[in-house]
């Protein structure tokens, strides 16, 4: 039967140390260790698991251990465990960062990527501005999975400054020319007891899957405006 590894033989020798003869045996163990330095690491691991509380400083010095005290694990094994734990922490951090990057990228894609605004633009284009109208405001929000800033998406807002105030009949004709059969509310005349901007008349309805509002207003200086708002029907 082949002899066991030298490191195990030395470890076994340590296991049989008698407290009364400890000093005598230390000399023998140290002498053997000086000849078995290539096996020191193996010996170190065996002893650390079974005799951590009774490894004298002289044996520790022969093995090249540092800071070994009664009741503690050997430095080599401690460093090995520390390195393993550090590797696990690094891997966990890398995985966490990777998952975070993927989630942020997915969120950006959901918010930034927009759909086709052509359908709502066609709905808004049904209103034909008359000659002399000047665009003072326009904005288009395309379809998105998540709407931004509390603004409906899709939606369109347009406003024109017009040369002269429209009568009720002229306003109704404007709505009819767009092909919208919406009821008109208001007489398109400013209220004498209201100062500043006010709505004179408006028409509301749903057409082609969109809610549409068209209104005639006057600004705080009394200048007439036509206002159009379109959004996806709710």
C-alpha cells in the first residue's frame, strides 16, 4: 500500500501532540517542516481545519505563516476565502450593473421611440386656414407608449391669428368645410362684462378615431384667434 502524502503524515503527527510533551515534539515537527517546505501549503490546510487552537508560533514560523494566534484560522486559508468572496462580490456587481443598463435602455427605448403621427396629422389637416391667417403656435406629439409632461400622445395643437373676427355663420361654415358635423356652442360674440382673453364659440366632436375641438377666441388685447386641438379618442 503506498505511503500517504508527506503533508498528511506531518499533520497526523500534530494530531497526537500531548500537552505535556509539546515542546519536545515541536522541535521534531519544525525539523521535518524545514525539509518539507514544498509540502507546507498542504500541511497548512490540514492543520488549520483540525489544530487551529494548538499551533505554536514556532511551527507557524517554520510554515511561513504570519499573525497566527490560538483560536484563529491560518493566514493562507483566510486570504483564499477572502479572495473567493471578493470575486463573488465583483461578479455580483457586474451582473447588477448589466441588469441596470438593460433596464435603463429598455425604458429609454419605450419613451423615445414614437409611432407614426401621419393619421392624426391628416385629421388636423382637414381644417383649411383661410388666406391671411398666421400660425402663432403649433405642436405635435406622436404616439408613444408613455406620454411625456402630461401631454396626450398623439395630439396636435395649432393656433392662428386671423385678420377679423368670424361671425357665427362664418365659424359654422369653417367647421363644415372640414367635413366635421359638430354642434357649435356660443354666438361667436365677445362678452361685454369679461375682460382679457375669452372663448367666443367652439365646436367639439369625434371623427376618424380622434377627439377634435375648434374654437374662436380673442386674446387679452382683443385680437381674434382660431384654436384647434386634436387627440386620440378616449
